[in-house]
């Protein structure tokens, strides 16, 4: 007997991993101030290096105005947004890969995140010390990237001898050995792993190496409020580096985000408009992170709740079902799909069905951003 998916799943029933972004940078660039502002948590933010040692972790809700629109149609007061986990990792310095400033401990925290938000100081303030005694965003970026690559190089050089030995007995390891040698050559030439890994096959194979420099990077140019929204000469240097490396970049003011966090919710839009912004730094960071990682959102919706689910772009229906529970992917039969726009415009699932816009899709269907889906499965 076929068992259809209950239209909505209470969030506490299943465990799922949220997207994790690690905030990194040199000491005193505004990392912890930004973390405090966007997560409403109080990580220590002080004017000296290494005031953060253990990583602070905060979970933020991913804003999506479509959820409330859907909820109004299906008549539910309960919204379950997707979540983003933010990890505030202590400041790195030159020599971190060799243990300077507790560097090895800090670098290990980066291995656990999906993407890196690299905060770069783009403001002048004589009252906040810079570990290098000057403001040079391009050089700061090189410092952090070099430490990530040096840590990767050390890790790979220790691993490759074991690979060479085992590849003589296990021929299937030859491909791994070839890739490891390619990575070591590239890292030795100052090329980060994200650039070295050219094909999807190489990227998948390299996951077992846990390479720091393979993480996608979003540069956050931290400017003074007076330099919003367009930035300054410092942030232009960050933009040049981002464009040359294929990374994403946004201009943000950590102190301004802290001020916004102190405002009542209803006053924030007017304040943002007064400084030339439509979205807060958190909203822009999330949108850029989703784009960076190739992610999108689909929804389940019913009288109990509207639930947003994060999946990769290009995911087929069974994979999307697996975001809810692995059993849904294993026992997938079909997906009943409608566009959220059709649901909003027509006013009910029944009207969508009558209009011929409720579709029954099979295993080959590629889920689109904004789809509202009911999965049918059998386990």
C-alpha cells in the first residue's frame, strides 16, 4: 500500500544539517562585531588579537518573503524557515599554519564549514590596532590565503607517502595519487585548491582530503557607515581580488549591522533606506552565500506549517525529498509540484489543480527554486 508523505513535517522529528559559514580574517578586522550583529549573540569583541579562541556558533533564520505569502494562502500561522549556521573563527596571523597564534587550532575549525566568509578591514581607525600596523586589504587577503594553502600543503605532503605506498597494492588508489600530486604541485606554486580542482570528479575525490583552500570564499569588505553602500578605495582592492579569483564579494559595515540589531524590527527598513540600502548585511550575506554555493529553496506547505528546504541547484526530485528524510528519497514514487507563484496568484491548491498547473513529476524532474511540493513515497 502506498504511503503518501504527510504534507508537513514538524521540524523536531528529523535531524538535518544547516549550511555552515565560517567567518575568518586577521585579528581586529570586525569579525566578532559582525558575528554579534547578525546572530544577536555576544562573542567577545576586543581591541587585541586572539580575544576569540574557541569558535562562537550562532544559527540565523534565512529570510524568505515567499513563506508568508504561501502561509496566507494555506492558512497557517507557523513558518519554519531554512537556517544558516555562522561560526566566528579566531583571527589568523602569519605563521598560523605553523602554529603561530594558536593557528593550527583555529585552522582546524575551518575544515568543518561549507564556505568561508573572509572579513577584510577596509576602514581607518587609529583606536583599533592592525596586527601588521597598516591597512592593506590585498595583502591581508594574501596572508590568510597563504596560511590556508600552507596548511593544505603540509597535510597533503604527509598524506601522499601513504598513498604512494598503498597505491602499489590497490590500483584504484592511483587516481587519488595522481590528484594528490597535482594538488601538491599547485599549492607549491601558490595556487589554492579551489582553482586546482578543475572537474566535478576531482572535486568529489578531493573531499576526503579536507582541503582548507578548496572552500568557496565570500569576501566581506568591512567599511565605515559613511562609505556605504558603494565602498571606498580599500574595498575596490577587495573587489579586484574577488574578480580575479572568481570569488564573491559584498560591502558591509559590521558596526552598522550592530546598530541595526539594536533597532526595533519596524524601524529597520527606514534606517536601511536612509543609508542607501534595501537589505541588511545579513540578508545580503545569506543571498550571496546561497549563490556562492549553488543553493536554492523549495517548500512544503499545509495547515500545520510552511517549511523551507535548502537543496543544491540542479537537484532531482528524489534528492530534494531526501532533504526531509532519507526514507523519502529511498522510497520516492513521484512529486506533486506547483510553482509558488501559481499558488499565490490562484489562491489555493485546488484552483492550481483545476487550472492544470499542478504537475505529477517523476525521478528525473529537476526541482526549481520556489517549487511547492508534496512527495509520494513507499517505505
